[in-house]
C-alpha cells in the first residue's frame, strides 16, 4: 500500500519546519508569519524500510490579507483527500485554542488515523500539555520540537507502527529519477499557469497578484512514460523593489531551485519582451551552467492584436536571441499557458534537452572536429604565443552533480585561450553535434612538466672551480 502522510494544522504552529525535519532536508520555506505556505508541497521520503509521500499544507483558517484563504483551504482539502494518515500539528506553548478544535472536527470527518504532534516542546514547562490536547479525541499526543529536532523518531514510529513491512530492497525496483524542471521568471509572467497547463489540472494557485507563489513547489508528472518533476518558483523581482524579508527568502528559494534543477525554463512575457530582470535571471542560469529553454508566454495576446504572424514571430525570436545572447544554446518557444497552445511542443523540447544533457562524445570524432576548427580559424596570438589543444576527452559528471556535456582539454597553456575563441569552439561543436539546450563546459589541463622537472632535479650541481690567475711570463722575466 502506498502511504501518504499529510501535515495539517492552524497557521503558525510550525508545520513547514516539522515537514522539513521529517523529510530530512529543507524543502518548505519557513518564515515566522501566518500564511507563508500557500500551495501544498509534496515530496517522497524514506523512514527506515518504508517509502512514503509527505505533504505540507497551508494553515487551516488563515486570514490572508491578499484574499487567498479559499485557495489555501482548497489545497488542504486536496491534501486530505490524498492522505492515508494525518499529522495534526498544535502549538504546545499556546495550548489548545478554539481554532485547534475546529481543525479537529474537520479531521474527524476524514475518518483517517490522526497523530497529534505538539510542537515547540523545548523545555520542562510544557511537560503537562498531554492531558490538554488529549481532549481533541485522538489516540495519543507526541511531543516534538522541530527547532531542536526532538521527538521526531517517536512520531515516525507511531505513524508507521501499523504498516506492513515492505519487500526486501533487492526485490523492490528502484524508480527512475525524474527530470527536474525549474519554471523561473519575473512575477506575473504566467509560471503557475504554465504548470497547470502542463499537468492539465489546477495544481498551483494562480492569481494576478504578484508574489502569489511563495515557495518552490515540486509537482510530479509523467509524459509518455518519462517522469518529470516540475518546480514552480516565486517570481524574482529586482532587489531594490523587494518589500520585506519574506520576499528576499522567496528569491533565495528560487535561486536554489535553479541550482538543483536538471533543466530551467525561463518564462518571458510576450507583451513586455525581455526586461533587465529577465536578463538577471538568465545570468543566474548561465552561472549555474544549467540546461535551459526560453518560453515566451501569452503569445495568444499577440494573436488577438493581430501581431502573431510568422514574420513577427521571427523578428521577436531574433530580438530574444539578441537580448539573451549569453544563453544562445537555449531554444525559444512561443506558447500560451491560457489557451494551451504549443504546450506539447514544450514537453517535446524539454525531452530533447534532457536527452542532450547526457550526450556522450566519441573521442575520435570529437578530436577531429576540434582539429578542423583550429585549422579553419587559428587562435589569436597572446603575448607572442598561440593556444593549442593537444587532446580532448569527455569527463564524467561527479556523483550528485548536475550532468552536462563536459570536455577536458589538454592544452599547452590555459591562459592563452581567449573568451572569443572559446565561444568559437563552442559553436563549432554545436554544428557537429546536437546539443540544443545544453551548455558545454570546458575543463583545461596544461601540458605536463613533471618529467622535465624530474630531469632537472637529477642534474648534479658542480660548483665552478676557482681558476688560478694566468702568469705573465714577460712580466715575470722583467722581475
């Protein structure tokens, strides 16, 4: 049986902090403000021999100033509908509140096993809380502290105590790791709408209010047997326009999503074109050496205005390529998340990029392409010397690192390679091999000099002998 554990409770009791502790990594954004979590966060975890799905939810009964209370409640309802067990989080410091009792009545209707986790038990002062929360009518109360990671093992054991032991590890097939896709961009460019169009359901909360999405939300999806994990992110605004620390934390989560993604989808608003903030986000993708594609969203608006002809699309494409020249390897696709236009084309492009990022070069053809490129256009002279590539081979990705085409170049001197000539080599390789959407990383290794140094060290040092002064026979005779 597949087990799904939902973490619920009223606002600001520490649900997201407990979710991170039980998941074993920082997934959910933790901030001391009610209503921080809006979308439900889902992740797969392992507790001992058991694999399960863990869900973090927004606070039940939150009074959201921006009017998202109903959407948050709907996300909680969906989490409860998918759950097989529930962890009901309460605040041991504040004690039992009327809103806790309201949540308890809602959970009783679900008829699911409910485990009360009394969070923030950081000392002996909360030692007698169990009797207070036992009035909720559930079987037992487990004291925990997400801040200090106390009581977590006891809570895990209580939740899994009635579960059937899974089959042995060697008998259980390990599922393929899904391709992680980070949807990034400015606020209100349609990132969440694009997610919903891709998965064909209202999975992320969509609103014209900037900053609706606050956390990096992982959404699993399978297309033609290929597993994907879409990461919906908060919109990244210019630093000078950030209003508070919560928005800065949201931006940090988006930057982290770029670093952990296999492929980034940069969403650009067709009605505004590429802005300075789009360029800054693209710069983060470039610095992360992340495979990428550019999705120009809201192309339906251009069609309504009669400005979506093939000629206009080509002009727009050239302008995007010019503005984001440093992401020249990224394919550009015009689509509409609202109408669903070319959504399947996006999935096909992502599938191509996912395949290209694990491309394997054959050493012979690789070196021939580089040799022909250098014969066609010789490297420039730098301080009277010319850059030379002696040999090239592909490097395997380090364990846990993002996999992209990485070439180790054995050269005479890495300092002689100019940025312009490096771009030239990159273009020549792309003409010979299909690497759309993927950056190429060059790792330079200078010519080995150990043998020369060893030879020098073996030469014996013989200090010069002082020679006796030559005798002048004519002068000596006169004397």
